[in-house]
C-alpha cells in the first residue's frame, strides 16, 4: 500500500470519528473558526474554496447585472426624452387642465388660499411681492427676453410660432402689475396671476399635446358664462376674428355679497390665454402664458371669496376635482 502524502490528507481524514473532539473554550472556538491552523481554513473555508466561491458569485452577479443593464437599455430605447409615452386620455394627467394662481400664502399655511395683507405696511405685504417675484423670475430674466433666446419668437394671432419655436411672454404688457410697481399691493389694488396647468398635481405640470376648443362663436356661448365676458367676446367679433381663438378667463365673487365687494377687475394683457401658445410640445424655452388679474377697488376690511374660471369647450369646471377653475380669498386691511 502506497503511503499518502501528508499534504494531501484532508481535515476529515485527520479526524477520528470515534474520538471525542477536544473541549475548547468559547474564545478558542472563535479563534479556531476564524483561522484553523491544522487545516489552514479561514472562517470554515480554505483559500482555494473562498477563491472558487468568490469567482462563482462574481460571474453570477456580473451576468445578472449585464442582463438588467440590457433590459434597461432596451426600455429606454422606446422612450423619447421630449415626448411623453402616455398622452392626454392615456396619461395620469388627463385632458382637462386646471387653473392655478399666484402668489400663494406662506409655507406654514400651505393649505390656505387666503391673500390677506395691510396695504399701508410694506413689511406686511412683502411676502406677497417676493412670492410673485420668485414665480415670475423665468419671465423677466434675460434668458426669456425676446432676442436673447434663439428659440423665442414674437407671436400674435396672425403669426403663430414656427414648428419647434416658442412664443415670447412680454412682461411689459402687465402694467401696473409689475415688479417696479410692487404689483400694486401698496395701493390696496393687488394683482393676482393666473396660469393654465394641471393645478391638482403641480403648477409647473403641463398637458402635452392638448389643444383648446375655443368659444369663438358669439352665438353659441355657454349660459353659465358671465355676462361681461360674453359682451367682451362679442366686442371682438368685428375686429380680427382670430382673437376669438382664446381660452377666456373670468373672475367674480362667489356670493352676492362678494360680487358687491369685489369691485372692478382688469385682465392684463388680455382677457385670456392666446391660442397660439398651444399645444404645448415641450419645446426649449417654452413659458406658459399668464393673465394678471388686477383688482382695481376691492372693499377693504371685508373677506372676499373669488372664483376664477378658464373657458373653452373642452375645459370642464369642478371645484371638487380642482379642474377648470380656482378659488381664493382676498382680504385687505
């Protein structure tokens, strides 16, 4: 019988199954587990065993990571960075836009819709002016001024933007609702800015590809539309008929007392959102049109409930779902 090389003797062969293993303390057991001098095992495995299992898991997880990367690569090949995959009825945003307003109350009153200030105290209405300035910064910075942005065009009803281009929002048409005039808050005749969006989710969220169906037939206006808005639309009929391609805006007191106290209202630069800003197609430099609502002489010391609505044939109004309309309160001391 050929003697076996001692180096080839395994740990099992060194053990006598009929011999009771020597008793060891807990510390000795731990040291033996960490490194066994007799077998050369480290934490129960020899160096070659650790190398084999390490190589196996390296290959296994490497292949798994490669498969995941291929799946993600294939998925992203189906996406367009500019055009959403799900649009309009098929998207979570839907097809009915909301109406948002600015300025908003301080963050500690995030659920509030009350605009309350004292017109004779500049520190008291500072929050509202600063909030508007923050909201409007993209509209008044050089990057959005005509001529300084290669993608921005001067548009009107007769000259819509070329494909891939966007329309300039001219802030000079908002007077007296301007930064220099402190948005007229110091005169107790504040300006509130309205923006068409998916207000229920986010003021910045826009509905891709949505096209308004205008109320441009003066003989077919909804019965619930305010009379003064109907008269305004009728007054434009004899001028450029393309001006009727507008998403109209109306603001009024919710109750008879509110209607009595709200006073005259001006809409700047016009009474609605021009149709040539739509559809939104995620073009570079796009800014949503705004309507500055100037409350000329609201009664002071009285809480006034205000409701503003956007008017188009494919815009429904619902306070519950916060679509097509927006509510806020105005109180000036």
